[in-house]
């Protein structure tokens, strides 16, 4: 029944545009330089909807739209950006002026103007962003440590985010915020070029793969009602848009970085454009020793993007990603260990291995400029293995020759997402609706048992070595998800829009396997070892609804508001994963709730921009952790994960960016000076709960103050940036357990203390060469952002002390 509805839905999408086609006008012209020579490779951008074409070898362009007159922007590196009105039926001649004094600051100013014209509009492609909390990071414009994906620098101007910072060269992304656990960004829908990249969107939404920042063009962060288009997550969307092929016939970029503690990275990319065909590919290698013993890592990342434009309106795109890394993990620390010496390690045999293979095939077609179709097929074939000694008592020594704990997961899934967007006229105003569907299927496995007794990265179980050992759990997770979603922008006037949306979800999850019930006495001796077989099937059907409002009193200001329902499915780890520091409630169930945003964003010409808002996240059956006796009867104390109760987080967020050079030094095109401040003040509370001593407590992972501030200065080919990050203390469990500085046993209980970090980065460009250097945490503060209850701990995971890096870039 549901599948037949899906096929009918696709047929409706395919046929609908023919009923709503509006009259199309052709806008043509030629772009020349001051000597009347044709200029090829110029980006021609419709400033209203972001449609972009590129001029051919003869400098000609053609862009179709339902309006007779378009306001177009023309941009090519080395030329001043130009905006012109073009009328249909009249061949336009556009003259670009070459920039005589071309340097990094002049290029930056041009890109700044281009960004203002092209960043997330009300409609982009087949997506609707009107009335939503949307933010965009232009990665190429940042003067930061991209070689290690330094999150606190890259995401510094995105409000309210919190980060988990581990010393692993930026191999994994840990983003949270608004009371959401940052561990592996599991509360966001994480995508690359619009397709999912996490292990399992429903059952295990953790991101073991992070695109290298040096290969990312921009990062979209969409919160609030984003759930209706991209899924059910409370966090919203993080979408990495990879670099596209350059308009040049060929372009090569090579970056080599060296840094503290044996860090070396190489990033090499190649872009080729020939007629209708183009491709972009990259290879990224990383290795390092880490600042603690037993912290070495190495990784390889390969990405290729192939594109073929059948016509200006129809194109096909293929992506393949390979990510493979091996890391040794030094384990966690107790509070006493951390305060005494955070550089120490008590684990010498802990390893982590990841292999990720992502595939995507995307078809895009514009029936008209107002009717667009996007069909995307995507798949994942991946594995991850965690191996090590995970005693609940961190201070216990790892005995050489003893078996280690091994957790292995294999992820095989695929899906398709179809989206169609149609713009139409309603009372002389252009409105739009978007409909779509997503089919997602997964068959993933998880197995936990005794690992080998050696010291190296041997990811084989110890059954052959020690036949009397048995696995703790073994599961197959067949998941199926079918979703239909729709949104409509009702443009009631030039200033006011209402965007309602709805999403229907059918989710079927299974857990087929077994786990072992192992109870111990207070001395740790096994008194019960019993196998429990399970075949759990959960089938859910539900509807999520949301609505957004946008009011633009002028072209420089917008009031926005949205409210949307959210949902989070119980994950694999919430069902069965044995961890010595963590126990799970067997009756744990899904989370439900909603998000709300109300804010004002805008700019005063080219000098000052801002975005300020208040928000609330409301959770029913929020999953949390609190201190409790181990239910296996050992008498040990563990973190207990369960549906704690009803909770709310709320706050005020503000982001302000001041272009000082445009304010006081506008005549000097070669001078740049900007400053920003980004602050979130957040409160939280458990409103209702059956857990003793929890009602009225703060929600975990919520710092009251989350402040980032920074400035960038540029002169000619030199740029430098300075950034400060400050977070007040935050709890790590719903019981609001206080830190015990004398704890030398566990390290998993207590707060994350307040901390601040300061970073400085600089770059200098000369012809085809660029030299970058910086110091991260130059005040050398000792701090941490996470208390791990299991792997890669348990215990405190210290963040990097002072580190330096230097990058040499060659671009041909």
C-alpha cells in the first residue's frame, strides 16, 4: 500500500509541472572586457533565485525566467563584480573591468559582495528556506586551521553551537547545541552535497566521516522547521557543499601542512572542465602523534565529483567518497589524573578503525525556470571497529596479554530522495510549493565481544584464541523508512510570507539477535551468564507539522518565526551496547517534541550585519543519563540511560558582524578589517520526571554562556585573524552531578568546567603560492569538553594544548 503510494507520488511529481508552466522569457547577451574581447567562464547569477550559468568561449550567455526583466550579477576572478538589469529579447553587452591591483583583500571584497547576493535565499534549487533559521559558512573566506577541521574556528559565526574537541586531527565532527549532545553530530541530519553521510539516519545517526575543510566550498546550517525537508532531527541540518569544478579548463591545488606533535597533512585537488563534462577530485592524507602517548593516527580521504550537462536545464552528477582511518586511543582520565597531568595515558592497547564508502547519483532538471526536479540516489557501505580495555574504573591498569573489548559495526544502506518545486503566481505575487519523498533502507550489523590479547590493531574476536570466551551481543538491524513531505510559500505581499509544511513518516525498525545477561558479585566474579534472544519489531506512522513566517519591512531587515515538531528514534546504542560505565533502561523509547525560533536579521548597507533570535526546544521522553547502581547486581555505580522526562531548553542568541574597513576606510580597496561577536545565553530545566532528585535540574550539555568573538585584518596579500571562545560550565548528566576533583576511580561523573580558548591564524599570498600559519590555544589552557562513558574512554578526554601549524599552498 505505502509503496504504491510512493510510485503514484513520483508520477504526480513528473506530470505536475506541465499544468503550471508559466511563460518563459529568454535573456541573452555577451560579456566582454574593456578591449571588447569576449570573456569566458563568467558566472551569470539571477540575484532573485540564485540560478547561475557560465559564459561560453565566445562570452555568450542565455538564462531563462518567467520575468521580462532580470537583475543579474556577473563575476569572474580578476574582474570587478558587476550587477546589471537585462531585458528579454534584447541582446545585452556586458563590459567587465579588470582589477589592476589584484591581491587577496581585493579578491575577498569581491567574494563578500558575491556571497551577499547568493547565500541561502527564500528558495534555492528545490529547497525552501523562508522563515527558517539559516546560516552559511563560506569556507574559502576563512583564515583558520583548515588542515585539522578546527571546528571552533570554522563554525565560529554560527550561534549556539557546542563542540566536542578531541585530539584526532579533525577526523570526526562533534557538533551540538541547544542541549543536544555533540558526540559525532548525532542530533543533526548530516549531509554532503545534499545526501546523507551518517552511519544510519534512524538507527545510528553518528557521523564517522567528516569532509576535509580544504575541499568544502560552503557549509549550510539550517535549524527550526528544517526537519520537514531533511528529516525529524531536533538539531536540523548540516550540509557540506563540496567544491565544484572550476570554469578553467584545468586547475590543480596542492596544500602541505606541518604542525605540533608530528602533524602532517597533504591535500591535493584537480579540476577539469571540457564542454559539457566536468569533474573535481581530491585526495587528503593525514597523520599525527597527538599530544598524549598512544594517540597516533593516519587517514586517507578520496572524493570525486563527475558532472555532465545535457542542456542548460538538465544535468547528471555522480559522487564517490572513500574515507579510511586508523587511530590509537589513549583512553580517558579521572579528575585527579587530569588535574595532575593531562598528558598521561593509562591505555596502551586501544584502537579505532573506520572505512567509509559513499555513493551518490543526482539528476537535476528544470522544466522551466519556475519548475525544478531533483532526484538523488545514495548509498553507504561502511564499517567501524572499536578495540580496547574499557574498565569502568579508569585507574585500573590495562593488563598485557588479557583480552580486550571489541565492538564492530557494518553499515549497508541505500535510499532515494525526490524533490519537486514549482513557483506560481497568486494575487500578483510569486508563491511556491515543494513536494518530495524519501525512501531509505538499511541492513546493519553490530557485534560486541572479547577482542584479541595482543597490543596492536588486531580487529578479530578472541574466540579462536580463547575458545571459552563468548560474545556479549550480536545483532542485525533491518530498517525501513518512507517519508512524504511538502511545503508551500504563500507570498501574501512583497513583505510578508507564510510557509506551512508537513511530513509523513513510516518507520520500521527491527533488532534481531542476542545479548548476554552477565551479573557479578561485588568482587567482580561472574555469578550469572545467561543468553537472551531478541527479535524486536517497531513500526511507527506519524505526521510532523510546522509553519514559518517572514516579514521584510525593507530589503535590509527581516523578522522571522517558525515552529516545528521533531522526533528522534531510539538508536542501536540505546538498545544494546554493553559498556562498563553505562547501563541502559530496557524500556527506553523514542523522543518527541518541537522547536521554536523568533528573530530579526538584516544589514545596514555593507558595514554591519546581524541576526538575533530567541528560541525554545521542548522534549517529551527526553533521553538522558544519571548516576545509578549497576542493574547487573555488581554494586558498582554507572551512568544510567533512560527516558528521563519532559525537558525544555530556551535562550537568546545574537550574531553581529561589523565591517570596520567599509565604515572608516572604504576608499582603500586593499585594506580589510572586520570584527564579529557571537553569543548564546541558554537556560534549561527538567519540567517533569519520575527520576528522583531530577525535577528542576538543568539539561545536560547546556552552558549558560557560549561566547565567540574575533577580528580579521587584511592588507594587500596579507590576512590575519584572532578569535576567542568562552563557554561556562555545563552538566554531563541529568542528575547534575558535581565534579569531585579527588575522584581517582571513574572520571565519568561531574561537570565540564568553564573554559576559554584563543586562536590566531595568518596567511600571505604571492603569485601562485600561499603561506598559512597559526597558533591554536595560544594561551595554552588545559581543558576538556567530554566525559566519555565508554569508548574512547571511559573518563575525561582532554582537548589539545597549544599547537602550531604551517601550510604551503600551490595553485596552478
